[in-house]
C-alpha cells in the first residue's frame, strides 16, 4: 500500500439542489465527518469525496479518523465512473493513518471493494482485520462481495457461523438466501430459514421476502406460500407474484393479484413492479383473456404512463400471445419510443413475421434515426434464423461490419447463432467462430450446441475438447450439457462415461440440469439401469427435471410400468408434474401398449389444477396410441378436436398404424395429406408404399414409388452398426466388404437352424418387393441388424451385452429373430432403432412385441 496519496476532487455533475458549502478549516473534525456522512447517505457521493482534499489540506492539524473514512469508502463504491481508483486512494489514506485493521474502517473497505467487483482486494482487507476485531458486519461485507460466486459465499457463511457462534442478523440472511436460490439448494435454504426462526430474524419484511424468493426459485411454491408475510408490503406481494410467474402458475398469479386488490383497501396500491411481475405469466394464446384484463387494470391505475417499461412488457406479452395487431397499438401509444421499445416490437414480430421485423428495423434506423444496440441486432437475427432467410442473415452481417458493431459480444453471439440455425454450422458459422480473436464462453457454448443441434455430434465433442485446451476457459454446466447431448446422439456410452468423469472432477454433478443430462445420456445409450443408479444416488432429488428425465429414460427404453411406478413415487414425495413429465408418461404408455393408462394420464393433464397446456407433442402420443390399438375413429376425432392442424409426425404415426392394421382407405387419405405437407421426405413415400404393398394395392404402390423417383429424393438405405472394443463396424442389407463376412454368414446359418427349432418362421410379409417366396427368405437373412447382431455374438464373449444401432425402424422379422436368439444363446441383446430401444433377454423383448 503506498505511503502517501494525492486526493484530487473527483469530477462530478452539478447537483439539482444547493449543496452545503464545506466548513472553514478551523471547524472541528466532527463537523467535517457529519457533513461527509450526510452527503454519502443522501447519495451525493461526488460531493462527499470532494470534501476530502480540503480536509487533508487543512493546516490546523486536523486529520481524518475512523469516522471520516467509512462514508468516503461507501461513496466510492457507488460511483459510476472511477469507483475502484477512488476506492484505492481511500484505502491508501487508511493505510497511511494506520486504520485498515480498525473493524469500522476495514468493514467499509471490504464493502466498497465488493461493490466495485474487486473480490480479491476485499478478501485481503478482510484478512487484515484481526480475528478478535471481526464482527458479524465484517463477515456480512465479505459475503456480499462474494454474492456473484454463491458456492464460495455459502462456504464463507459456514465459516462465519463457527467464528461468531451461530449469530446472524438481517443483513446476513438477505445476503445468504439469494445464494441458495441461485444454486437451487432448497435444503440449504430451509436450514437458513430454521436458523432465522431460531434467532428471531424471520419476522422482518426483507427476510420474509428473501425467503419467498428463495423457495420460489428452488421450485418450492408450497414453502414460498407458507413464508409469505401475514402483513405484506407491496414488495412482498410483488415477490410472491414473481414466484408464481417464474413457476408458470399463471392462474395463481392472477388470483393473488385479485386478492391484493381486495385486501389492500387503498393502503398497499399496486405499482409498476406489480404489473411487470405478472405480465411474463401471459406466455401464450391461452392467456390472452388474462392479458387483456391486466392491460385494462394497468390503464385504469395509470401504470402505463410512468415510463416505457410497462408498455414494452405489454408489447412483448401480446407478441407471445400471437396478437401482433394489439402489440402494434400499444407501441403506437408510447409517447417517447426508445431503442428498447423498438427492440420489443421487433422481437414480437420476429417470432411470426420476418418481413415485418426487417421493415421495423429499417424504420427504426432510417426514419427515426435511432442507433440499434445488441438486442436490436439480436432480434433481427432471430427473425432471420431459418435456412430460407440465409440471405437476410448475410445482409445483417454486412450491416454489422459497416457500422463497426462486430466487436459487441451480444451481437457476435447472435450472429453465430443465426448462422447455426440456418444449418450452416460446418462452414459459415465455423469460419466466423474461428475468425473471432476473443472467444468468450457464450460463443464456445453456442458453437458446441450448434453442432449437436445440426446432427454433427462428433464435431461438437471435438470442439468441447478444444475448449478445454484453451487457457483460461473452464467448462460450465451448459457446455458440459451440450457435450452430453452429443454423446447421446452418437449413442456412445464410452464417451458419455468420459464426460461423467469430467463432470465429477469439475464438481458439476450436483447441478439438476447436468445430472438430468447424464440420466438422459445413459438412457439413450440403452444403459437404463446405470441411469437409475445415478438417479438414486443424487443427493438432492427435489428438482422436477431429474424425475422427468428418468421417466423419459424409461419411456425410450420401452419400460412403461417402471415409468408409471416412478411417477407414483414422484407424486408421493410431493413433486408436481409439468408438461414434460406428462410427455414422458405418454411416451412410456405408447411404447408399452398401455392405452388405458395413457388415456388416464392425458385426462389428468387436461384437468390438472395448474391448467397445464396440452401441446402438439402430447396429442401426437395419444393419437399414436389410439391408432396403434386400432381405435382409428377415436384417433380421427382427437385430431379434429386439436387446436392446431396435425403435423407430419402425427400423420406418419397414423399411417404406420394403418399399415399394421390393413386400414387402406384411411391410410390413403392420410398418405395424401402427409405427402402434401412434407413432399421432400423420402421416408413418407416409403411408409405410404409399404402400406399399399401390405394391402396388396400394387398399382398404388407403384404410383407412390414413381412419385418418389420423379421427385429425385434419395431413400435412406437401412444401416446397422455396432461398437466393439472402441471400433465401430457398419452393415447394410445384402453383401458387406468385411473380412469376417464369411464367418458372419456361417454363424447366422447356425443360429437360424437353432431358432427354427424353437419356432422361428421367416415373416416374408415384411418383404414388399414382388419376389418368389424363396427369394424373400434369402433377402430376410441378410438384413443389416441380423448381420450386426451376429457379428457382435462372434466378436464378444459371454456375458457381455450385444448392443446394435439402426437408422430406421426394425422390421418384424428381425425383431422376432433377435428375441429367439437371446433365448438360444443366453445373451442379452439391445437394439436401438429410429423409434426406440428393444431389450431382448431370454426370448422376451421389453416392448412386449408392441412397437
């Protein structure tokens, strides 16, 4: 610390009031201290610091003391410009006067450095305060400085409890509870709540509000409601409203807003924050009536005139509800339209109307002369983030370069994401990424996840490894989650286990989202037992996302009963399901043929007291279940009842069921709609062709195949692959150039003889070409999955499980053969096809021959 310091008056803006003149030098020090403290408390921080130079220049022997420096340090922490530099000068003065070890001065310096974001300096000052002199204020100041690093903050809180004998105060609690909320650690939050109650500090409004906020951010709404104060202030109401909104409880949020108006009797009026807390609950068309009600309430109370925040939020809400005309009207009524107002309107249009979003951007920059910021560009790029709008993305890129905006971190991330969403990851996005000199974590994550989303999982993992090798880059939960998603896409449990080890070393496994990604990875690689083991070992299973991931894991592996049992356990432990939980349950019931249970869950979802929105994915599962069970009339009726037109996924599931049940008339209508909807997908033509062939409508079959040829669309060939000792071996139907092919063929003929003895008969109905019967049998023998399974049995030893992956749906004959092979060989066989997993053991498949 320097021995001398030269404090010059800091430049400051003229204050709107008449500042008190500094006292003449002859005045005693207490008067200087009182005036300095008065300026600091009133927020006149530049005026407060301007008093120090004349005080130091006084020649009457007046020197600052332990009461002079704390308000000066406090004012440094609140300066907008030069805060850290001014703070260091005050610190140097304290050192010259021998005061840093004084708890009063030391605490103010710790707090000042914390506000300036200089945590290391705050820790050094804290370390310089003698242990005996540290008090609860000292610990609170350092914990507040560590609020951006909640893990370290909570570790310090534990040390604090030991040092001060478990004593806490209001400042301790309102500092620590947000840390629990940031980490989602509800159990730690409950412990802090218990400590607050025990010490009598749970009554103050600030603590009550912090408790409500903590429980809400941890997803514990029941506890948040119990912590809601009996005599709430407007802040308390707003915190609880925000809690309901954050947890997507729109009904509860509006109900509480009505209660607030009934109980207030004019004493606790709603304010701007009240409206801003509730508006995000209006997240879709189903909430339009509530949005209009809230809009009217806002106008009646005059809450839309104070600033542009409420009108901007209304524009955004109408955009989410799909009412762009209403959004335009609200925008038109804004008297002073800021860049933020334009950004909100552009973002609202970007979700539905690219041309309108572009026109608004041009109007903002040209007609109104406003300079766009990172969010303006981001909204425009979001509107153009589609392969058919690639030229608009390039034009926006040119605008960014011409206006020198390419160094803005937000803009760079938005531009990279736009190229990724245009499916140009492997070229344009990567060129842009490599050209960036400074790559922040956001850009690495965008690129890693972009590769995964565009079907390039290998490149995603390679880039993740590159990120680890770059000095100064530590992996976050988001980047690790993206890498795990790539492992799932590759169906590589070996790479997935490497990522699991990495997560353990980086101490990331306690995060609910990363732990859910691990469960998802193990499940999608066919290791559902490992997924359940990991789930059972989770320290805190109070995150809904972990339960949902495990239920969905059972679903993709065809284990419907296990999924339903786990759901029952989830409800018994007090967890409420959401739309994703129900989607996992419906998938599980559909894959296991549990129609009645699936319909029960669908009705439960539609009648849920939290009014969970039924989305297209839920209808798809139920329509698929009904169709697969042959209840086509019910499936068609449900399609007519849907608020949206059925998509290709729904139509293809119905068409597949028509093929299975020989429902050619309905199948013909569905095929026509499907081919109109997605005429560029070869799989739809194949499915329609198979349906006609199964019904022996050969002319219609030839017509569909001609349509496929005329469209010039290549049919994806069936392919199976297997990982043996870290090397992947691929097979296609018919001949394969493997050096061990003769051994594979010989072993298959031996297996075929053994399974024929226990009832195997080749199912030639799955061969849809016009061939002789013996030719059909010969074609069946060399399906790719049969070759892969045989190769796995040949190259692996008992009791290793044979794991095969196939790019299209497994045929009925191969399914029957694999089931019987598992019985005669005593080996477990797992096949993952395009739709799901099949676990064969002892002659039985996990799907119950229902797929």
